[in-house]
């Protein structure tokens, strides 16, 4: 029995979804997740520190 267009499209969409989820880390191991979490927190703290430094320098300049 041949598949119609709707069935083929659904199979193709499911395949694309699976590939996208795998690219964006659905199957990541715990060590990689921990690294990414630490990376995000580290850079968040850097942004906060940079903001404070800019405010202090702006206060000194005025």
C-alpha cells in the first residue's frame, strides 16, 4: 500500500523535529549540562560586574 502525501509529510516533519532536538541538546550528558550552567552564571556575573564598573566610572567622571 502506498503512502499519501500527508503521511510522507508527517514522517518528514517528525524526522526534522528529532534532528533539531538532538542539535539543541536533548541528549546531552550531565557533565555538559553542568558546564553550560556554570558558563551562563559566570558570564552573568561578568555582566553585572561590568555594569557596576561603568556606573562607578561614570560617577567619577561627572
